[in-house]
């Protein structure tokens, strides 16, 4: 394909597919349920990259985004994969 | 998951058009006569004021539901139009439908296979949760492709281009299509063909876009008012409906008697005009309908749209009771937490008090004193109203005070006037940040203005050139408690906007403290007493004895107001940024060192106590709490005013005087710069100038000229400021940060410098020149807006013109910026108003969806941050140093 790997770009934070067995623990620590998470499109370039690495990602899986921040050190955010 | 207490949730809302059938079914009566009232003033049956449509006069009963004025909210009626007319609100839709369907058979201009494909793509989008915007984009695309075919794929009829003559006339190849014809075409479109064009045939038919029946709103929506003269004045909507009914009647009569086509068409157009303006009286392309007086009518769209429309006027914003508005004036004798309320306002505004077993006797005393009591000429709160348990309000007067006091019972509510110490909200528009509305304690003052401490001017952005402010009286215990804890002025000394103080010393406060501390002057006993007479003193400053006289040093006086364990170091505003900072040894007295609450060196000015920059204020508010910070600001501002009153302070145009030699030097500098720019222009014209990377030759010249002119002004300024020393009052204000800047002084004393339009030298006006007295293509300094004169010298006409260009740009910029940022702010507020930070630091909306996992990603409260950062290492180090010294 020769397309750009956005994940290698310095401005793109680290994306990680959350393994299904970790999901429950994370949701509990956040005090929320899947449907209340912010969404990320399956067609998002970052998710497409993740698919390239780990094979197809079904709707309803979670992605963890790890950002570096001058004030917080590292901040973690979660997204629910949705199709459009 | 359902939230607690919510048993049902709205799943979706479908919007559709009303069918003529639906309109008729909804109507309580048909309207046929344009007359409203008969000779006796009673509503005429089947007229616009028919009592089937509801009632607006007390005593009458609604003929539909039998309700009285306050029970019946009104019912709709309808007008059968003699001929159909186009609905202005739907012309776009109609145009789309006409263009994408066949003029002969009414089928969509695509094959059945294409149609089915599009229908399935729409279904797909819906399935994937596409919102209305996505849907609109898709259906627009589909209709657009359909419009491209020039021959119907179903009946092979050639398609002519359909044009819209604004606002409501359709033409097919210049032949006018009557609304009737349009309607026939709409009727021909089969249900299934509607889906690709974004219409749902289950709920809507396209022929409904052309009106056959007009819905008439209830009279309660358009009440008539009776003037003092006894005449009735009808609502604008009623006027418009009368017009429609009249023309409708004439059109029907002419049609029925078989009048010439021309006359019928004219009347039809007139009916179209009236119906169009009934919906929107600002439709472009037609003159707005006017009242007899010449005023344009406010019809349906005008009721909703814009600043005075229903949304912004009545739904987003509301008027309130228990509020007051008047001019503000300054009062240094008030604390920053206080607001001065004039007696007349205090008597009018009330606080409700519930009568209980505990307070009944106290309240009885108050009631007994009547509505306007005084105690030896001093204000005492009175009682205006007593609200009984049955909800009846009794107005208290001098005469009924005694009887009412006797009948006072537990459970009554007594509305008393304002009292000193009441917590109220004080507000100045535009309310751009949360400090625009803060809680203050009431202080009753004489006069007619609200008064406030000068240190709270910055958060409100107030001055006293006629500014007015609003006051709101809190009406419940909860609101008072909440306001006291969260909204009190002292809780807003640190701003969440930039993590520093926004309340602090301004203008004369700063000058005053400069006089007190710069070079540590000595004060005599008389002077110290005079200064301290403004204040309540807790401790006395140390004294020194010189020539047998006891004297006090300024820095020691200032230290009296510092907390005992305050330690900090920073440079003053007057610091000249020497190459090597000597720190505490600074010979300009510009490095502040405070050790254990003692000011050892440095000048107190803007960077110590000023609003926005005051580091001492910042540190006290952070480390010693808001009470200490409030006290500190209250005291040092009064201290400063004491000092400046003692010293006296003024500035005049003489402060911008510079010696003749300096004037000469400045002139030389400017002439030299002008000369250089001339040479630059010359080399540009000769083609000798070298291009800068990424710039054209012309841009290079402009950049270099701008740089050169900027340098010239700076140099001129330097010469001027060399002669304007610290002994100069204007300079004192500029350097300490009290008011104005050195640039302002330079422009007054030396030269205004280069004027710029959009950051560039002025270049437009005439052909290749800015003004007609220059040669074409002239690029020198003078021809491109360089002003050699100073404000004090005065500008020559050419300079004045360029200066006005720059000035105009400034004005336009501010006007554009405020309107645009206002709109942006409104949209942000509407989007964010119901988000909340929860105990786990997550930000969620009312549906409990997570917006941020941790507030701001770091959970830092910007108000408690240090200039946006979570911790301040420098500060920790000074504290550690103090600890090592043996401090606390
Ligand atoms: Mg003003
Ligand atoms: Zn009714
Ligand atoms: Zn056809
Ligand atoms: Zn220095």
C-alpha cells in the first residue's frame, strides 16, 4: 500500500488495543460502562494501523490512548471502536 | 441504562410537514370573514377573533373547551385558500423535487436499479447511525445526480431546466409555473421515488409543501390590546391574516364569476405575497409588508429570529426580580468583599425571612417599625411585605404596622429590606468569565450609586466613566451559603484564567507603594501617623533614630502588613534586566527579597502587588488563604492611598519635555533612517536588492523597511528615555506598571514611528501611490506612512492621514473581534453548560457519557495552578531556604 503509518508520527499518541480480558477491570476502575465511553471510528487511521498489527478489530472493542502531558506525566484515555 | 428517577426517555423525534387534512382536523373552526369584531365589540363567528380559537378577555369562555382566559391556551383555526400558494420556507425543497423528477410522468430521473441502490445506501447510513447532517449530505448528492439527466429514463420526455425566481416563482424555460401546476407535479411523484430524495413517504407527501389550507394560530398567540382611548389595536399576525382573508375572498369571487385570466393571476400573486410575508416579512426580493404607520410588520419568522426573537430573548435569557442596576463609583473605604448599596435601593430590595419560634419576637419588632425605620438618623432595615401562610401578600405601611405585627404567626414569610452584611451578587456585562459575577457583602451608603473597592475593577473590567452594574439579592439560605463559599470576591483573587491573581493594586495604589518603598525613604512621626490614620494597625513598624529624631523606613512600614512567615524573591517591574543581576545587591533597588515577613530589599510595584502580576498577592492567597489575601489587599491599597495623598502626585505634558539637543539627536536618527529606506528603495528600483529566502523582491523591501523604521523609533525612544529619568512622574508610572508604557511616552516625546495596516506599510489608495501628492511608485518612508512627529509636536496632514488609517484599523478590529468572539463564546457555553466534573475527576454530561477521563487530562484546577503548572519549583526552593535559615 505504501501508505503513511500515522502511529509513527511524533504528534500521534500511543494507541493500544485493550485485550478483551482487561476490559472489565478498566471499566470498573473508570466507574462506567462501554456505551458511555467516547467513540473512535473503525476507519480511524490509528485503528486501521492497529488492525494491520492484530487483525480485524470488531466493533465494541476498546482502544487505550496514552498521551504525554507536561502537567500529568502520562494520561490515559479510552475509546470504544464503532463502525460508520 | 436508565438513570435513577427517569422512567421514560425520548427515543427519537420525527419532524414532518402538515397535510391539509391534518390542518383541517386540528382546527376548531374555519375562518372566512376578514372582520374581527362586530359593532358591540364581540368577536364575529368564523372571524379571526372567533371565540372557538380561545379567549383573551376575562369573563368570556372558550367555545371549544369552555375554559376561561387562564384555563384555555387557545385552539387553531384554518383558512381555505381559493388557489394554492407556495410556502416560502419550502422553496428549496420544492426546487429540488421539481428538478430531480420528470415533468411528464413525475418519476425520479433515474432508473429503478439506480433508485434501489440509493435507497439501500440510505438504509445503510441509517443503520450505521448516521445523523441528520450525514443524511442531508447524501440525499443532496443523490438529487444532484438525478438533476443531471436531460431525458426521463422512464417516459423519455425531454427535461427542461427549472429556475427559481426569488422568492417563490418557478419557471420552466422562462414559462411561469403556477403553484397549481407545481402541486400537480408533486402529486405525480410516486412514494418510493421520494426516499432517495430524503423524504419519508410514511409521514410526508411533497404536495403538502404547496399550501391549500392555511393554519391560523389561536388568538392567545396574537392577542389584541385595548388602548387607553378605548380603540383596539390588533397584533401584526392578525393584520397579516386579515390581508390574506381579503385577497383570498376577492380571488375566489373573481375566479367564480370567470374574470379575465390576467386579473385572477394578479390576485393570485397578491395572495402569494401576503402568505409569504405572513411567514417571513424579511424575505429577500419582495418589499416587507408595512403597518399603516410605516412600521414593518413582525410576522412569524421575526418572532423567532435574532436577538429580540423568542429564542434569545425569552428562552435563553430571562428578566428577574430582586435586582437593581445603577451607576458605579469607587470607594477605597470598602473592603474588596463589600459593595456599597444606596439606601433607596436597600429599602426596595428585599430578603425573605421565615418566621419561626426562634425569631418571631425579633421579626415582630422589625414589623412594628414599619417600612422605613431610622435609628437616630441611621438606616435600619424595614419590612415591605408580609406573606401569610395562605399565600396572601400584605404591603406594610406606616399605618398598618401595628395591626400586622400583632397578627404575625409562625410560618409567615416577612420580606425585609437589605441589611449590612447581606450576601448579594454583583455583576457587570459582558459576563465573559466567572469573575464577572461575584458575591459581595452589603454596606449601606448614601447617594445613588453602587460603590466598590478599586481592586475589584480588573475582574469586572469596570471603570467609573459611567459604567453601570447589576445587583441581585439572593432569596434562599442555600443560595446564600453557596454564594458565600464559592462566589465571594476573596475566593476569586486567583483567576482560573491564568493561574495568577486578577484582583490587586492598580494605578495610584502602585505609585503609592513605589513612593513608600523605592530607595527606602524615611518618614517622620507626623507622616507615619498621617499614613496610618487610614488603617487599623495590628503591629507597629520598627523605627530608626537619626539626629535624635525617631524616623520610620518605608520598607519597614510595608513589612507591617506582610504575614510573619512569608518568604519570597522576585524582580520588580522597574528591573532593567541588567546583564548580570546582582540580586539583593541591586543598585536600582529592583530585586525584592522578603524574609520571614520582612521586606529586605526591592521596590514594591506592579509585579509585587498588581492585579494580574502581583507575586506577593499570589503567594499570600495560595499559602495563607483567601482571608489573609483579602486583608492584605484591603490594607495595602489604603496604605498606598495614604502615602500618595501625603506625597502628592501629578503628571502633565511637561513630563514629555526633552532637551533641545535630544530633540536634535532624535531628528537625526529619523532622518538617517529615512535616508536608508530611500537607498533601499533605490536599490530595489535598480534591481540590486537581494531577495530574502521565501520572499519576493517587493516583500523583501517591505520587510526591510519595516524593520528599519521599527529600529528608528526604538532608537529615538532610547534617546528620549535617557532624558526622562526616574524623577519624571510619567516615567514612574510607566516603569512601575501603574499606568501607560514607555512606548506611549516615546510616541509623545520622540516620534510616532511607522504606521501599519495589516502589519504592512500602507500601500493603497491611488494608482501606485498612497496619496496624490506622491510620485507614482514612490517607496520612501514618508510616502508609506512613517510619522516623524511626536504627539506633542503634532502631526502634519499627511502623517495625520496615515495615523488615521492605522487608527481606523484598530477600531474595526476591535468591533469585529468582539462580535466574533461573542458568538464563539455563546456556542461554547451552549455546548459545555451541562458538563460536570465528578468526584472521580472525570468530566461527564447529563447522559453520564464520559467527556474527559480526568479533568483537563491532569486533574489540575487552573485556579490553584501556578500559571497553569501543577507545582512551582522556584517557590519550593525559597521555602526550603527559609527552612534552612531556621524559619517556619
Ligand atoms: Mg467604562
Ligand atoms: Zn379553549
Ligand atoms: Zn417521465
Ligand atoms: Zn537589577
